C-alpha cells in the first residue's frame, strides 16, 4: 500500500509517496511546471487512479488537466474542459476546487470556479457542464468577490442522497437537495463583520466546510471570523470558536472516522494572516467544537507564513493522517491525527492545495 500526496503550488504539481505508513516520503516533480495549480485531486475510485489539476497558465488561461499514470503524462480536452455557455457572457478565470463524487457515482466530478459557478462532469473530469440551477439563482448578481476573487471553492456532495452543499466567497453556504436544480442559502447564525447587517440571509465569507464522520447533517465551517457548527445540514449554525486562540483561518478538516473530531489552523485576523505569535499549529476538537486543544509537535516556530483553504487535508486511514502545506513552500505530514508532524518537502513554490489517497 502506497500513500500518495498531491501538492498543488503556484508553479506546478509535486507528488510525494510513502510506502512505510507515512513515516518517510519521497518527492518527485515538478509536474506542469510554471502553471498555477489552485485545485488538485486524486480520484482513487478509478483504476488506475486519476490525478486532476485545475491549472492557470499565464498565456493560455485556465483549464482542467488529468493524468492516468500518476503524473508521467498529462492530458487536456480540446478547447478546454470548462467553458461558459455563450448566453452567460462569462469567461472562466480560475478552477478553485475539483471534487470527485461518491463511489456510487464513479464518473461524476464536481468543479468550483471563478466567477461564482459550479460544474458537473460525468466523464471523470474530462469535460464539465455548468450547473444552471446555481448559476441562474437570483442572488448570484449580488454575490461579491472575496480577497482572492469571487468563486465557489467548497463542494460537499452527499454520498447517499442528491444533496450538494457549496460554499463561496462571498455568498456563504448554499444547499441543493435535488442534485443541483434548486438552491437555498443556509447561513443562519454565521456572522458577517464587514457588512452593515451582522446576520444576513447570505453574503457570508465562509472559507471552508467539512462534514462530521458519523452524522452527515453535522457540519463544521471556518468563516472569515468565526468557527461554526450546524447539526441540521446548515439550517442553523452556532459558534464553536471558544477555546481557540483566534477565530480566523482558512481550512477546516473533519475526521473521516471519528465523530466529533475536526481540526483548524488559526491565523491572526484580518490582514496579517500569520500564525499567532509566529507558531504554526493545528487545533483539534474531539467533541464537535465544545473544546479545542493545540497539537502539532514538529510544526515550526518563527513561522510567518499561512495555510490556505485547500492546503490542509486528511487521509482515510483508521488513524487519520493530516497534511499541511504553507505559503512558504513547506509540506508537513502527521500519521497520528495531528499530535506530531514531520517535514515532507520544503523550498517548493507557494502551496495552494494538498490531497492524499491510499493506492493499492
């Protein structure tokens, strides 16, 4: 069994492999050198597994590329995998998220993009169709761009129903219960500090959403100020930020196996966006946010970098592994649910996304 870690950076993809239960890693790359890779995914439902990369090439623009031989060769669809219909008058600016659906929908891959849009592929990510139900939502003209742009950056398909949840900056959380036709905002309780109304129906800058291991209606959200939990699929949110050193950050990750377990990486708000006191650490809850504990032995002190929303992920080992990529080009791995970390790679370009998978 090999653990594979895909690392998307400002200037390409690197791949790290471990054959000894995540204790030692070998790194190869760059792949797709000089292309920004803001979204990366490993579709392990396929055999062989498929690597997907949302790239931004300065001359040719953004698209999705894939590799069926673990990075040796890469392919792309003629005229681009993602193209807005002519009647929209829109053009793709960046691919922010690539999310394979469940094992029961083996060819379905979702993409979240800038400008605000959700896309669905039924051929494993070779081509995508715009989800018109969200794009034509009457709220869309009033969704504003966040600091990095206006994008759908989080996609959470439910493996057993037609529910799909998205989060965007800035629009907040929207949920469809019918596979993407009808959408409703679900932000009640998530606060806004940058607008006149602290509790609007929508317009929140939700940075990331994760699903609890046991209860698919239990969600965790890292917001632009605030960490929240919902126990009813987003209909109502409550703050769970007490006990954290600060409530700002970008990613939030939930355990795939342990109910109530999730991790955040706090950053000093708002424009500083560095670890508190320069100590890069992960904070973990075991009780759905009632309490938090600092973990992360092996992560650096005197670190004035940051961890972006997709540069933090978990694997599906019984003892969950965690992976953290930083804007100063370092990647760290933990094989013990965050208690300790070891360095996987350093001196890479700005790390934008990490994804892990076990390969046979």
